[in-house]
């Protein structure tokens, strides 16, 4: 047996109230326990033990386990938690320092199921050859082994924790110093241990929604006059930063004695398993790298920087006292609120090849525009004569990946009068317009994006412009100039829809001037991404672990947290803020598995997402909650883990928010010159693709039926109802003034004499039957091919009609094509059903208090209307209501009325769906 022993000093612990605690240590078939501290939430033991090491060569594979128990009686105990330390973390006594380790639950312990105590245990672990320590007796019956690799995460220190001293860091000699004595720190409750829903707060300090996580920052700026170690006189310098078992390396420069790095490394508190941090300058060589010089800093003499302070100024340090050379760097303790945190390389991602893919970033979406292009006519086209056909010129319009073309016109001076709409992003590519005749290009014109006129609303008329065409391969001599008449403008009064209207996070118009004048902020949204628990491997990932990060999107601002490597329970503790301009918006938070840390363009795996509607949040209330991450897959719904969030919406003006409920949801141009539904879907698809292409350029990137006849039968049944609706719409818009006046008089008579309503309806039905008598069928009914759409049926549809069932005899590719077509039809039907359900859910939201402000407004309206209806006669109320609905267009506004706007802002449950 070797003389080396493993020394363990049990210093203290932070536990809950009313705990009779003791610690049991297990290592290499040996077990000891400390004394019991009665009813002490912060017990202090300061007891030291040592264990025999049976095989020193296998020390790195051994595991030290420490169990914390609560002695409930003389014979029973309950496990409060445990920690496990791998043999690779054992250091000599000269480098040992007391560290606080978070307690983890025993997943399958029957005694720990009812325990809610969480805390941490302070231990100092070292390897020594001192024989004076008491060695426990081996217990061969209780052999404790484990081959599981574990990473420790320390609970962040609280505000009452003793602060570190803040002298300027000085280079220390390489000779070891005795480690400091670890003292027990006062217990502070852990805030994110149990979610609290509805806690109110009045502070607005930075990062007050998340737990502070302490990091050791080392910034390597540059070096000068480095000495050469190679006989050839060349120097390929790079820097190593060593902290215990962690080594961070900068990039190396070839043949450069004055390199500039500007790299930052961040070591988390749980990774600080040594008393010193060494900064070593090396010379890269083919066989073995040469040592240039080093600097050592004592962790206890490194200053702590508060996030509100200015950045710590780097200093020059001598690298090699014999040969010279200086290096500029700075070392300090900080938190995730430090400005250097987003650009740092984290200690858990030192082995990542693509280190930029693990950093946290903030992105802003490019400004999107709707580009209207109206192709009017062209003059003096020159086409090669061909007696076999007429000329069929058409215009092709292209903007980036979007391309459309007009219908062909059989003329040398054609007129098209067709309008197209594109989605453009600043800065945009040139608009390319060409006139084609089959495969021949008759001329092209390019319009620069900054030359296109912009307008806010429909009141300003953009004049038409003539553009001369350019020719590349001209075959005939030209007499006149070929030109084309276009009307091109950028619509700044629209909001470019790049999301579903149910889950949209922004409704502001494109032009910034309109935003600043008409849109004011109504509040501030604060989001704290605390962490996740129990993450499962993503469906897209092909790894054995999870490298998780989160992406949050609201408005034009996207945020991406840092990537926590190799962890199923990552802690992010990052906080972000947005300005809120519209309460009827949704913030979306997604969790992804980073597959790009090893390089390449692998697609990141999707773990799950969470949506939160702003109108459902009370002002000033802090919501700290765990949201399940659910994914719908081929096997059904699967829970991928839980996401811990802290959300707070602070209202700046309650009057402005209540006023928003009566305003139109979209900008005014959407109602003055509305886009068609089909056109909106196409433009949304282009906007999403354009947004994904722009964000993918960032670093790190952010990555993208036979029932037709029955449908027409159903439409013919309801055609009368639809016709009545269209007729009433014409009455309200006064397209036929005489008919509208007659309907007003008839309505006035119905209100004054309601007894005549039913007789007149019966008379009207009788007269309608008399009118339709002349259209009665002259022959008995027979098979109608037009009703079955058999007169213009496609051969493939006939093949599908007579195919065998339930097993098809067709080729699998044909069956797949039919299945995809059926899915498309079913998807449209599901969309229609979802829209109907959304309207019903809005009605339910009137009194469900899901949107507290909307429910309050509706209750006040009900109270006022009840008083008004009691005072005003019912006939007068009905008469005034009908006259208001059928009022002349001169008394109408082009925007929807306030009640319609209020109803559209009510929340539906669409944002809660997967």
C-alpha cells in the first residue's frame, strides 16, 4: 500500500432550518462520518480525515462521495443530498482550497422524497503523505464505485456573502503558498429552487431577475518584444491560461514577436479548483512547444469588478525576467452581467472547435418593406421576325430569390397593367426587370434600392416612370429606344408580416418615421432565462449529450444565450429587456441543441419552445415558473424537459394600454389598401426566408383531394346566405342609393310596427317562390357531370378513383404524392377550424380574466350598457343601432370600429399550442 493518502476536511454547510446534520464520507471501500450538529442551519465542523489510496496509478478513476444526512431519530435518518468528486480533481495540499459544492438529490432514495432542503457543502480535498491523520477502517461490504463522469455547478453567492479583497493583481512567484483557511459563510436561501408565481417587485436593477454567477475573467490583450526560444530565431507565440485542470489556449501567430489577441476567458466558480491561475506564453513548434515565460496570480488577491463599474484597465507584465518580453492582460472576478461575458470563451467550452458558436449574442432583424411593382406597358419592342408565330413578350421581375412574370401580350407595344408585391430588406439587392419573348431577352433594366420612392400612406401618388432597356446580344439595328413604363414604390405604411398574426411579436409599420410619430412605448418587458432541467436529446441531434442554448424573439430583437456544454440541467441566468409597443403580442423562447461546436454546418436540434402573451401579464408582477418543453413527433407528444423563466412586464402608462384596445391592430394601410389572404401567405413565406437568410450570416448564425365536388356542393347550399351578406354589404356602402333608402324606410317601419315582421317574412318567401317558378326544371333530374366535376377531371384523379382499397396497387411514389395532396387539403381545413376556434376562445376570454385589462373593460361596458338599456327604450336602441350600421360611407372611417379592434385583441389559446 502506498504512503499517499487522500485528505478531506469537512468545513461547513448551508442547509435549511431545523436540521440535525452530519456528513458521511466514502472513498475506496472506506467510510467515515462527522459529528452531528443539532438544529443548525449553518453547521461548522472543521473536521479532517484521511483515506488510504490502494492504487495510486488508478487514482484518477476513483471517486470521493460525501453524503449529508438529517438525523431524525436515534435509528432513522434522511439524506439531504450528496456530492461526488472525481479523482482528476484531487490536488496536492499546497494547492488545495476549500470549495462550496451544491448538494444533489439521490434520485432513487426513499428517504429523500419528502425532503425539500437544498444547500451546499464546503470541503477541502487534497493528496498528502502526512501519517498523523486518522485513517478509517475499510468496509468491504459497502463498496462504493462509480464510473459516471460528473460536472459540478456552484450555487451563486448572495449579496450578504463576504466580499473578496480588491487590491491590484500582482505577479506571484512560482513557489507555492499555504492555502487560506475556509470559513463558514452565512446561509442564504436559494431563489430559483422553488418557483414563485406572482411575486411583486419594485426594483429595476440590471439582472435582478436572475441569480448572479461568479466567473474569473482573464483577458489577454497583446504582447511585445517576446524573446525567441527557437535556434532559427522565429517565434510562433500563443498563450495558455491554466486554472486547476482547465487549460484555455489563444490562437497562435506565426513569426510575430508583437502579437495582438484580444481574447477573454471566463472560468465559472465551480471550475475554480486551485489557488492560482497561471498565464503561460508558449512558442508553437512541430515536435514540442517551447516555454517562453509565465505569470501566476493568487485568486485571493484578484479584484472583484461590479457590473456598473468601468472596465478594468489591462496592465503590462514581464513574461521572462531573464530574456525580457511583456504581455498586456487583466484578471478580475465578475458575473454574467459583465460586458466581457458575451465575448468570452467559457471554461466548459474550451474544447469546442467553433468557439464563436457557444457565445451569447443579441441580433436585430433587418427592416422589411413591401415593394410594389406595377408593370404598365412597353414601347418599340424589337423582335426577330418569325412567320411561324406571333410575338409573345412578357415581363420578368426579380428581386433576390423572388421572381414573377406577367402574362404574354401579342404586340410590339404591349400593355400589361399588372401589379406585383415583393418583400425587401435593407440593404436590398437591385430590382431586375427584363422583357422576354420565349427564351430571348429583349432588354433589361436595373433599379437600385435607394432610388425607389417611399410612401407612408395611399394619399401620396407615386408617378409612373419610363425606363430605357439595355441590350446585351443585339441582333438587329435599332431605330427607336425601347422603354418600359413602371410604377415602383416602397410601402412604409405596412407592417411586413413575418410571423403568424396569432403569435406575432410586432405590428409596427416599416418606416421608422411613422413608428416614432404614432407608436409610443407602453411598457418594458424583462425576461430572465434561469435554466433548464431534465433535457432530453433532440430528435435532430446525433450526440450522447446536450449542448443547450436558448433563443428568445420579440419584435425586431433576437437574443441567444451562451451554450452550456455537456449538461442536461444547464443554468443560463441571463436577463434581457425589450420595449413593448403593443400588448397583444407574444414572446417566443426556444431551446436548441448546438450541433455546430465541432465545426461544420450541422443543423441544430430542436428541444422545445415556450410562448407567453404580453396581455396576460399583470403590470409589475414577477412570474417565475417552470414551463414544460413539449414536442409533437411521430410517436406522439414527448416532454423534452422544463425551462425556468422569470418574466416581468412593467407598464409605463395604463391609459395608453387601455387606449390600444380600441385602436386597429395593424397599421392603417392594411385597411385602406388590404392585401389578399393568399398574397399575405406568399409574402409571409418570402419574409421568413429572407429573415432566415440574413440572420444566418451572423456569427454565430441563427438558423430555418376528391372532396372538391362536395366542397362546391356545400358552397352552393350556402350561396343564398352569402348572397344576402353581399347584398347587405352593398346596402351599407350605398352602392345603390335608391335601394338603400328603401331599406332604411322598411327598417324604420319594422321597428315601429314589429308585429308586421313575421307576416312580411312569410310574404317575402311566397314571392320568392313565385319568382323562382320560372326556373323550375323542365325534365326529371338525372346524373349531372358538372356537379360531379367529371367533365373536366384529370386522368390521375380517375386513376385514384378506381384504385383498389384499402391496399393501393399504384407505385409508392404516386401514393406518396396523393398523400401529400390530401395533407395539404386537410391542413387548410384544420386552419379554418383553428380560426373558428380562435374566435370562440376570444368570446370566452371576455370573462375568463386571461387578459385582466380586457375583462375589466368588458365588465365596465356591461355595467354602463345595463344602465343605458334601462333608461333608453328598446325600440329607440334598436333603431339607432340599425341606422348606425347602415350609415352612409361619408360617415364611415376606413379603419375598423373600436369594438372590432377590442375583440381582435382578445387572447386566444393559439399561442399555447405546440
